[in-house]
C-alpha cells in the first residue's frame, strides 16, 4: 500500500494566461461538439479563433505526427469496412481477384471486366455520414473507393475522351475526400500510410521491433506491389527518428547560444546517418520488387487523370463538366517526410527560370509554400510560376490535411537553420561541416532514388516486355515501344529527368562549402 500524501499546495504567484494564449488552448481533437461530445476528430484548431500557435514541434497531435512512427498512424489500419459499406469491399475484392493474374485487366474487354464495371454502375449510392465518426473508417473508405475508381478507369477501353465515374463511387468519394483533406484519387497516403500492417498488428508499429511487413490492398496481388508499399512504409517509420532529431534541433535554434550550437552540431551529424538509412531502405526495392512487373503491371494502375499532354479528365459530377480537375496518381513526392527534411535543412526548390502554368481555380488550400522560408502568401500565382515550387505546392494537396498543415507551420519557423549556420560559420566550423554533411546525405538519398527510377522506369521503357509480362497483360505479340524516355513523367505528373536532377542540384546548392563525392546522372 502506498502511503497517503497530501496534495502539493498551489503556486503562490499564479499568473493567469491572457485570453487566446496558445498555452491555454486545448488540442483541436479535444474540442467537443454536438455530434462528438468527447471530441471531434478534427485536425484544425477550430475553436482558437485563428490564434493557434505557429508550432514547429514534430510531436503535435494536431499534425498526426508521432515521434515513434513519424507520419505513419500509430493506430492499426482497418482491413475491412463494416456493413453497410462492406459492399465497396466486395467490389474491391472482385476487382483484385483471388490471386496474381485473377483480377481485372488493363483496358479489359473480357466478359469479366465488362460485368464488373456494369455492376459498379448499378451499385446503390450509400450515405457516408456514419463514416465520419471514425478517422479509421474514413481512411479505409477513401482507400477502397479510390482503388475501385482506378480499377474502373484503367480497366475501361482507352477510346473515351472523358472518364465518367459512376455515382455509386463518385458520390460517397467526394465527401470522404473533403473530410480527410485528400483529393478524390489514389494517393501515397492510400497506398502506404493507410495500407500497411505491422508484423504484430496488435501492437504499435516500431522501426526495429514491429516494422511494417504487409500491405492490406493492392491492384495486382503481386509480391512486388506489396513490397513496394511495405518498403515505402519502412522508410516512413525509419524517418520517425529523423523527425525527433529535427524537433530537438528546432529547440536549439531558439536558444542559439554556444551550448545549443554544440548540440545542434551533434543532432545534424546524427540526422545524416538517419537519412542514409532511409536511402538504404529505399534501395532494398531492387532486391524485393521486380522492375518489369512494376513498370508494366503495377504502375499503369497508379496513373491519375494528369498523365501528360494526352490526359483525359475524370468526371465525378454526373451531367456536369465543372468537376473535371486533373489529378496525379500516387507518388513518392507525396510523402511528407522528405519534404519535411528539405524544409528543415532550408533546401530551396524554387526554380528561378519560370515556366508558363495555368491557374487552377479549384484548390484544397489557397497557400503558397516556399522552402526558402519566404512568408506564405495567400495570393495565387497568375502566369509565371516556378516549376519546383509549383510541384511542391501541388504535392501538398495530395497529403493528409494534418501533414500538410505541419509542413506549412514548419516552413514559417522564425529561425531558418541555414541562416543560423551561415551566421556562425566562422566561430562554429564543425556546425558547418555537420550541416553540409546532412545535405550530402540528402543528396545521396536523391541519387539512390534516381537509381531506382532508372532501373524501374527508364530502363523498362527502353525495352520490350518479356513473354511472361506480355501473357500477364493479355498480349500475344510484341508491342513496339514508342515512349521517349526523355519525356517520361512520374505518376506524380513531373518530368522525371528534369525534376529529379534539379532536386538533387538544389540540395547541393544549399551547402555552405563545396559538395563532396561523385555525382550520379540519371540515364
């Protein structure tokens, strides 16, 4: 039995916090509403009257970022929706089939493909209001509905000008997407963040003790597709330690005294090691993912409506062409992890040579993020838009709302790291070395990613598929490849050669000293 102890006396000089002070605000998930008495599953501080803090810490519940799992959810992902929404799960299962090669076919004309699409068109339109009580239900619903949508579009004959999405899918997908802050298309969050299970699903994920080891959903049922998702999830959970170091570093930036700068030097040195670890995990795809299967069997299902100059819109509103925005498919560029490291290290992806870009009147957020810590502007770009900055801004739209908010907060941190390193370069040469070392590691990561792109996309585009792949595609004869590798685009919609090279070069430009080591060129 513990001995009884009297409570500690209250402080004698308690100073009340002023109204609206951020320390007096509850986390947004704790705000009660009529519908959610115990707290609404929100990600914005909606009761703070716009006075929520410009938080740069990386463990805030408002941002759904955890020091143990990073951007991966700490709670186990759902494997199946309950009734009445299990009808979507049945349609998803029917599209995938029972095993490899048993699912729908790209541009499928078989009776099986036609009957499945007809069944989708005849499904009932279900109410989504019950889903909104659980963020796990909403995530699973978005995953299943968007996968079905991609199955419907890419199994359809390619002759259509506009893909009209059946209302049984489009109608529930729109409110689900709006609630999550995601676009109505398969995203990186669907394929990776909300699609993994750990070795022991009953326990929280952990980088070494309980890593991601299985994917719940797929297009092809191939081991290659599953490992593509699993390895991406392993990169994410490996990055949790990097986020923790970044949080500690941001605390030191506020102090910036001699002791803080010494700690910052140590943290940056450790960060370089962790970035290298993420890159090594990425390279493991070469051992676990078949390049031919990825390029010919898996990647085509990823494509969104924004797939180059010949893109065809996907129409979600029946009888209206107003909601035919072009959306990209899932891409590594939609991962918040590398964007966070870029912003923290003050890597500027602004291309000073502008290119003409159309103004899109429909966006999720009217914000402009600049990784050189230019203040965020609410004004929309008009004619001349930097390409890399535009890509970063566009990729924000494909991230979950809390992660997008986190990056926006991080980008407006009052003490940019690079400026501080430059300020103390003469008195703290080891700090400069550690900062450049972290950038060297980020450069190595980008070059490892370029090697993956070269093997899995560029080299595959240059040659005919093997007989094994042709049989899986239902092709009896070789099809002449006409794709110009110089014009290859990623599933995120960016020109591969130009974009990846510029990202790597922008990383080296941020260094205070001269880059070290050889440079890999995508070829």
